C-alpha cells in the first residue's frame, strides 16, 4: 500500500458539503489500505474575507499580524475535515503548521519552508490516523506564525511529501489537470497527459495558476511524483515528471502561460557607469519586491534607460523606491505602466526547433499587437504587451502553434 500526500484547494473545501465529499474520497483511499496525509487550504473566499476585515481596521496592517489573522482560515478547514472523517469511522488528527513544526524563515506573508519535523505525523500514521495539516503556514524559529504567500498550500503539500518520502503528491483542485492554456480563454485548450517539471516550473513562474512555483521547485528538487487532479470528477489528471516523454514527435510548444498581474517601471537617463544596475535593483530587493523581466538600453547620449517588471501589487511601493534611487543617481525621471500583461510560450521542444520566437512574433504582428519587452530562455519566450490585447494574443498563439490539434491527452 502507498503513502499519499493530498492537497485540497479552497474550492475543493469551499462548503461543508464539499468537505464531506473530500472525506468520502479520503475514505475510499483508506479502505484500500493507503496511508494519507492531507494539506488543505482555507474555504474558498475566506482568506479574502479576512484580508478585508484587516483593511477595515488598518489600511496597512503589519505583516506579522496579517499572518496571525489569515492563518486562521485553514484552522477552520482542518477541524471540519477531521470531524467529517471521524463521522465516517476514520480516525483523524488535525494540525496547524506550527503544531506540525513546519519551520520557516521570518519573511512574514512570503515565508519559505526550511525544515519539517515529521515525527508526530509518522506516529499518527502508524496508529492508522489520517493526518490533516493546515496548508499555507508554518512558524519561524521564534514561534511566530508565518504564511507562505498565496497558493502556499501547494508548497505545504509537496514539502510534506518530500519530507515523508511519499509515493505521490496529489494536488486536487477545481480543474482536471494542466492544460495547454486557460480553457476559459481558449475554447480548444487541451489537457496534457504529462509535462516535465522544467516546463511546469516555467509555466508556474510565468502566470499559470494551476500550481504555485515553489511547490514545483520542491517537487523537482526532491523528485516527488506530482499529479494534478480534479476534486469534482474522476480522471487521470496530469502527471508532472522529471523526464521528457519518449514520443516520436514531441510538440514544439507544450503550453501558453499568461499573467495579468504585471506592472512595468523605467528609470530614464541613468548614467552609464559600472554598478548602476545594482544601485537600482538592490534597494528594490531590500524592499522585498521581486523583479521579473529586465531590459537595459544605452541611448545616444551615453545614458541608460533601465526597465523592469514587478507584480502589480508592488507597483506603487517599487515606484516610491525608484524615485529615491533616481534622485541619488541624478536620473532624468521614473515612468511606469500598470496596464500590461505577460504572455509566454513554453516547451522543451524549442531546444530542437528553430524559428519558434519568430513564429510567435509573426502571430502577434498579424493581430496588430505591439511587443513592449522580450525575454527568452532555453524553453520559453515571454513578451510584455498591453493588457487589453492579452486574450487575443493567447488565442492567436494557441492557433499558430496548433495546440488545439496536437494529441496531448491519452485515450
């Protein structure tokens, strides 16, 4: 029999009825003799409700107190799920992140897992219990409650699977697998039978909302078999693997990812001197703001225009930091745009096919879509465009690369 770590997202536990349905699903696994550790999110909408309450009290609450507040959402879910299991005659025990001793750093609202003490979990499993752990949270060395950022329950699930050396980590969500792109945007999007960790990591980092990027990093690093499944319908889901699938002809592109939550900032007229990039980006990093795409252009007057993108939520904070930096560097001005989006094509097949980027640019040009920034790696090409063209761009690229025609799903 196997040890499975299963994670259920907010929509999967969004009501008492859905929690009961999860308990029924878990009972089937237990009846087959499997050991189960379950990580759960807060009920759908609960985290947003808690954040709204905080903002009613204080416009910018301290990160520490926000972590204390929003971590309560998962505490409700773990208790209700254990009650539902016990009602079915299945012994179960719930734990918050701090009770399990999921040790994190002290970066409140964006903490990273450093270690997990699995002794207590293993003891419960040995006694036949289902262990239900609050996702998205842990505690730092001082005992302060921390949270892992939005989507952090995925990371909790995969980290638990790695620490316990589980046979498989199963991510149950409201979709039945990983698709070539968002089916809500492209009607002909197809479910992938499998995808490599490398491709999934790119897609997660580029805006795919199926899995959080850190969960994919964990799974790839510790070689945790990872499967994305639907909570609401039966099916094989999508298997995320280390190796590429051995097929006669791999598709050049596996998927199209996009992100609406982008903003762009430019420092104009920066002196072209060594170390200027560091002088711009270090203060941004010190403000705990993550930078994504970076472009630097040298003008005819030997000054530099330095452009980068950040998450839209960090736009105002980053702009404030940059204005202070610009004054110090005697730059001309700081300009920004928070009405942009990023669209990316991803596929390990790019390694063996030429002309992929030009095909992408041609497809966008035919739709009259202007490209503002470009970034590439071995298996992806990303562009920044005006947000209003996002869905048109995704549909055009999905068609250009024949993703609606590739046999991506096993029969």
